[in-house]
């Protein structure tokens, strides 16, 4: 009872803090209806009011000019083997594979590249006992092997079984899954160098130590040094805007029984008091697509999900653009993206616009509709991005920069290009920016500095330490870019992926001195609409100054997932979302900070100091 009373007191305190804001909000809680909101769609393939099955709306893709068939989302017809990717046939071409230079930046400047050989030489993983001394582990093969490319998938299935990497080795690493992908990676990576060390460490971690991150050469990277002194800070207007942050939707149209995420979106305007006004803008930090096994996914299902979710965001959240970024699940097969040209790029013809057309020789009739074309066209269709930015997204791995008329520039990055789970990132891994995306980011930030814009950066997978997800070399370069352009240009950074309500602080000089004076900028990690295990569903609204674009307060709502099983067997009530806390009220009560000063990196550093002084649970903890 003591804990229950404390939680009730915390809820009251949090709600009082929300009411005290200069902006108005809705009720402290909202219970969703138990039935699917049938008014969202004009027609259905089945009875949308039934409780025994997932509603199957008739979804029309206005970009592709097609209606998705009912078989695509019928949970009774789950595929046992997924769509056979193009790269299955690619392994037969490795003998003659000759890759052109990968693009050093988006405009396709040349860069040194290692070409693949005629066969794959695979050195078994080994346990390193000291620097420079390696001994085979008990599970390793007795010697290196040279394999024909078509033997690659079978080898990876064997390796998976030897190291117990998966309970479904054939499904995960066989010829119709990741086996051909890994075959290509080993055929083109520097397996005797840093690429090979990182492959072993990341996928057979107990056998290989983490190698040192290659030194970063920034000579010539920045066109100008950081201004000293920094330009005068923009003065706050005192006018606050509401900005919504939602992440990790993970719509699963194949599940048999579900409480629709569409209903959750309908709750947001009610709770946030934006039903009549809409948000100034919304951030969606990636992962539209379900956490389903690869054999149950397909290209059509990915594009179906994109069509549905972006349409729902448009119709339920009201006015204000949505600035979206792609997550690691938002492709088929998930996580995979190659920034290289030639034959490696050709297999991504459906998902990667050919950045360097001179490198690619194929007939137009063999090109499938590309996923980056699809999402960019959807963003245009919903009138979230102008045509010039849409064209940029099509050719920049769905990354883009939109310069708003109010002095804010939003830069969206495709973080699959630094994601640890993207196998193709392990080719030329010592080069921190094989795609040119971080070159693109740097140039946009320099332009923003020149014209006096402030910048928000959005992405999916966070950089730095977040458990296991970002690769070291691109994270290092990203950190240096943030250091160069903070705090005068970069106002805030926003990520998703972790499904947790988190923040992180970027400090000057690689964080060698962490204090209030060296804190540069903050990255905000949003909670997820569809949570992982032991996490709640949630979303966040920022109160943003209209001139500085600093976050002045942040409000978080959540739904207790542990209560969901009790909703089964009835359709009157759905999940309840409740106001959880105000960031300023929960963490700033003991900090000497002006009531209208931003929740910037300095404020967050002071919060961490208070946390270190008092580790007792507090409201909002």
C-alpha cells in the first residue's frame, strides 16, 4: 500500500506540473475503446467488429496505385519460407564480382575499395589470449578453409550450430535467408584485418575481443574551425510549441488477436489537448514494421505497413508535418543496406535508389520499385516534405534535410548505416563513412551555421553507448561532428530503437571532462508505441521555444502493459493511457534553474549530479 500511495502522489504531482505549464493539455488519463475504430477505413476484407481476428481493412497504396490483397495480411496464411531475395543468386556471381569504388559521399566521389576474390577464405574464430597471440577455440575448425561461394550458406548454418548462435540456424542462415548475405560480406570484407575482427567480435563475441577503433583522421573534414567565440545565442520568444515524439510502432498485421495501434494514435490528441489544433510538428524516429521472423516478411508487407502507418499519422494527429526517419526493421530483409556500388547495390534495386548510375548497368525493366522512392513519395503525398527534399530522400538512403521557414532545419539520417546488425556495414569498416551520409550531415550543419539556422537531428539507432547497437567508427565521427557544431547550431538530437525513455549527453573533447561547462547537447530517446518485454507503451510531447527551438519541458504518457491481459474477453474497454511526468518537475526541483530556461545539456548534467547525490526513488523514476 505504501508503494501504491507513493505512485498516486507522484501522479498527482506530475499532473499538477502539467497543468502549471503555459500550454493547456487534456485529461490526466484516457481509456481507449475496446473495439477496433472501424470508421478509419471505408471497407474491410473481414468483419472488423469481430474479436476473433485482426481487422483487415482494404488498403489502397496511392503511390503504387494498387490495392493490397487480403492474403498479404491473413494470419491463417503465414508463409513458411519468405520471398527469396535477389542476393540468393548473387553468390553464384562472386567468382567474377568486380566492384567499382563505393561513393565517398552522396555525389559519388571515388574512394579506395577492396575487391572481392574468386573464392572465400574463411579463418575459423579463435580465442585471443594476449595481443598478437591467437589460439583456436575448442569449437573452431582445425584450419582455414576455402569455400566455393555456393557453399557459404551451409558453412554459416554449421557455424551457427557449433556456436549455438540461434535456435533456428537453418532458417536464419540458410540459402533463403542471411547465408548468401554473409557469403558476400566475407567475399568482399578484409577478413584478415579490422573487418574480420569486428565480424568475429560482434557475431561470436565470446571468442574475439573488441579491437581498437581505428584512429579518426579529420584533416580536411570540416571546411572551417569551430567559431571562437561562439556567435550570440538566439533569444527565446517565450512562445511555446507542442511537438510530438512517437517511435517504434511495429505494426503487425499478421497477428491473430490485437488491440490496434490505430486506437492508440486516436488517444494522443485527446490527452495532449491538440484535437482542434494539431501539433506544430511530429517526430517519428523509426521502426514501422513488426518484429516478425524474416520468413514471414516480404517487400509488399513492408510497403503495406509504410502506407498504413503514415496514413494513420496524417489522419489521426491533425495538422503539422511529420518528420520521419527509417528504422532497422523498415526494409526487407530487415537491417540490410549496402552503401556500395556495382553488383552489391543491384540486389537492393527495390530498396536503394542507384546513387551512382554510371556504376550500374541493368535494363530498366529489371528495376523494381524502390523502397526509398516509396517512403519519399508517401512523405510528399502527405504534404510533409517539399518536392526538393523528397528528391533528396530518394537519393540519400531516405535521409534528408528540410529547412523550415521559422529558422529550424530538421536533418533525418538513415542509421542503418552505423547499425551493428547490418551485415553489409562490415565491408570497409575502418572507413567511418562509406555511404557519405555523415559527409552530407556535416555539409548541412555548415550551411546551417552560415545562415544562422538551428538544427534538430533525428535518427533511429542511437550512437554512443546504448547496449550494443552502433558501430564504433561511425559513432566516433558522429561525435566529432556534434562537438564541432554544438551548442550554437545543434539544438537537440532525437532517437528511438531502444524502446526506453532515456537521454544522453554529448560533452566536448570526447567527454574527457564531464561537467556543466563542457556539456554540449542532448539526445532524447523516445519510448515506444509497441514496447519490448518489461517495458510500457508510451509517447512524449516537447514544449519548444519558437525562436531558439530549445526544449523547455517534456511530458510523457504511458500505458501499463501488465494490465493488458485483463482486457481480453470483452470489447467495452481498451488500454488506458495516463500522464506520467513532466521532465522539469520530476528532475529539476533541486536545481537552481530559471523557470523558462531550456532543458539543455547543462541542465541534464546538473540532473545527473543530483542523481549521484540522492539515489532514492523519486516521482517520475
